[in-house]
DNA sequence: ATGCTGAACATTCAAGATAATGTTCAGCAT
DNA sequence: ATGCTGAACATTATCTTGAATGTTCAGCAT
C-alpha cells in the first residue's frame, strides 16, 4: 500500500542540505562569509544552530559547498564555449579567454561579497581551487585537441601548451587584479594575448 | 630607470640622504618596514628623528626611495639580458622571462622582508609600480624591435605584443604567487609559455 | 641665516578584557 | 531508535586603553 518513505539518500535530508545552502548563500552574498553567523543561517531555516552540524561538518564546509558551486558555474561557462563545436577552435579559444575575463570582472564588480567568500574558502581549502584548475585545464586540452583534429592547430605537446595558456591568462582569472584596470583595458589586453597565442598555435 | 624626483639639493645633503637610505635599508631588510622606527634609523645616523624630516618627507618617502632602488635593480637585470645583442632575440626573450621568474622567486624566498616592504610601498604609491611596468614594457619593445630588425620575428604590432607578453608572464612577476609551486615547476611553466609565445613571433 | 634638537602633538599599535560566535553533547520529544 | 534542542565549552572577534611611534615646530647653537 504505502510507497517507500525512505531511501539510501533520504530525500528530506537532501532537501534540508539544499535549504541550508540556499539560506547561507543568501546571507553570504549580502553580508559576507565572516559576518554571517551559524545562528542566523539556522534561524532562516527554522532550526537550531546545533542542527546545522548534522548536515554539514562546520561553517567552512557550508562555505566550501557554495564555493564549489560558484566555481562549477564558472567552469560550465567555459565548457559551453568549448563545446560550441560548430565554431573554429581559434574562435572558441578567443571566447574562452574573454568569457573568463568577463566573468572574473563581473563577479568582482557586482558580487564582491561572494567573491570574497570564494577567496576565503579557497585559502582554507586549497584542493578546491586545484580541482577547479584541473578541470579547466582539461577543458582547454579538449579544445586544443579538437583544433588539432580539425587541422586548425599544430601543437607539439598539448598538455604543456594548455598549461602555458592557463599561465598566460592568469591576469584575467584572479579577482585581485581586477582593480588594476577597467574592463575595456583588460579586454584589449586579452585580445592581444589571444592573438599572440593563436599565431603560435595555428597551422600554416 | 625610475627618475628621482625627490631632491636636487647639494652633494653634502645627498650624502646624508644616502646614509639615511643605507641605514634604513639595513633595518628594513632585517626587521621589516613596519617594525623599524624613525628613531632607530636616526640613531644609526647619529641624528635626531626630527632631522630625518629635513631630508625625506616622511617614512613612506624613505621606503619609496628604497623600493625604487629595488625595482631599478630588477629592471637592470632585464636590461642586461635584452642588451646581450650577440644572442638571438628569441633566446634573449627566453632569458628575460626566466630571469624575471628567478629574481621574483629568489627575493620571495631569501629576502621576504624587503619583498614585503616593496609590496607595502607599492600599495601606497601605485605610480612606482606603474613606472616600473612602463620601463619593463619599453625594454621588451626594444627586444622585439631588435628581433624584427634582424628578421627573426614577424610582429604586426610591437606595442600590443609587448603588452601581451607582459600580461602572459604575470604569474612569474608577482611574489604573491611564488608560494603556489616550487621553482622547478615555475621554470617548466615559464619555458612552456616562452615556447608558445616564440612560435607565434618567429618568422617563417 | 642655517642646521639641528627636544618636547609636544597626532596617529597607530598592542595587550588585555569582554563579548560574540563556532562547536559539541547530554538529554528531551516523537 | 531518530531528530532535534538548549546549554556548556572553546575559539575568535571586538573593544578599550595605555604605550609606542610618526610628525611637527619653536627655539637653541653655530
């Protein structure tokens, strides 16, 4: 008669985690990670602070989950550009770099609190940013290999080249630098960098 | 080189300025900028703290002069590499990048105090780092133009390309990043970046 | 006049006290 | 048994205040 009311990963529990993350995310975005207390998050979820610890190891763990989600979003943007397979690889590389720049600049300008949170969490949990970098590296590898496959690019060592590209666009990936110039200046620079890289990658 | 805009006073005064800078430099290197007091610098020079203000506007001004000197040293290293005109431009570009990396890493590892001072001063006086960047940009322009003149390079826009190169080696220029990897990893990356850039610059 | 100083003043730093927050857990309610 | 809480405890942040330091200037010595 009754359908099963529980499972291996009980859905109520998942729901609660999501509710907590949503509440915490809103607080963090509005007031920052440090200024948000566990008690406040708990109140938003109509529960006690102690109860939060049944779903997350601690505050940093909540922050880490949110930071991961932010980085995943960032990654998804890049992925979407890379997988526009109807476009030439060269154009996609160009778009990837400008996408990364525009996202970094945008977050820095419009969501400073979230940005501050991501930075703080990544400071405390280096593996998160490592994972993100690795994933982004793999996306660039995918793009380069596709370019080679299509005879657009000629690349001796794809791994090395992907690393070189990642390194070369550091300025556009680190929020800290965003205060140095306005977006137009950055875009001009990004285009110069892409042009320089492409002239080295293209097959002739 | 950074122009000294601070004084055109006679040579005995310059001597005192030099003595003060030397004393301050030693203290800053050993104890850091913040932990060094004007009174201590003054005592090292057998004078009163008040007398320091006859030669420098304030403590930051002393720090600025020393920071400029550090950046001038850095610049001189690059200049020396660029002006090894018996070497191919490509090789010189390679050496410039590795020189910058090695110097950044070395200062970070061996002179953390001085490094901290330069960073602090540059935070307070952005024009110092701007001047340094401009000078370095010009050196790279010089190198690129030389490469073009010798028919090694083919470069549509030297200014843009020099900017692109400066941008692409950000990771190797900023002390803050030095904690991310060990020197070998950085050198490997630097070589990849140089190779990528060179394959774009070289005439074929 | 010139070069310098000691003392005064303004600002920053640091140590200790206090409050706020993060975390844990025994125990209550269902 | 399970889910949750209030209270206790540990850690971290904030505030306060005296001391240290940066800076200025009237006045002394040459």
